C-alpha cells in the first residue's frame, strides 16, 4: 500500500479514464454484437419462412397433380372394369344360351372322340361349355373383388 501513495493523482485520473474508456468500448462491442446477432437471426427466419412457403407451394402443386392423375387413372380403370364386366356378362349369357340350345338340339349326340394330342375330350360339349361358363363367372367374381379392394384402398 505505501507504494500506491507514490503514484501521483494525475496518473490515477488517467488510469480511471482509460478503464472507463475500455469499459465503454467493451460494452459498445458487446451491444453491437447483440444487434448484429438479432439482424442475422431475423434474416435467417425470413429466409426460412420463404423456403417453407416455396416448399409448401411445391407440395400443394404436386398434390393437385397427383389428385388429378389419380382421378384420371381411376376413371380409366372404372371404364375398363365396366367394359370387362359387360363383356364377361355378355359371354356368360351367350354361353348359357348356347348350352340351353345344345341341350334342346344336340349337334353331336354321344361321346366325343379323343383329341389328337392324346388328351381325353370331355364327355360332351355341354361339359366344355359349362367349364367355360364357370371360368367366365370366376373372372367376373375376380373383377368384382378387385374393384372392391381398389375402392377400399382409395376410400370410395
């Protein structure tokens, strides 16, 4: 302590002024850094909001495109299924008419000759027609099941 009394008062004032100036400079630097950080944060938030808006716009556009494409595909599939169902129903009706006519007026009475390939032919044409009718009805049932499955998946 006795050494401090040897320092003149003028030096203490200079030392106080230097400490005060350094303190003000330090406070000003910290203050400016906070302001700069706030500006940077605002710029990042603004850019983020812009990017999110662009992404949402792109998502909405893709969603609309997907919805339109899905609707077109569903319409086309519905049309194809209706055409296939009508064709299957028509084929089934024709085969039933043929079978009814064949029973009333058989063209080839008796058993059919074995096929040339060695595979035994059916006992009658009626059995063959019945097999074709069964196959057509099975195909119609499969088409209906596929339509129901598609409707369940798409929420119709």
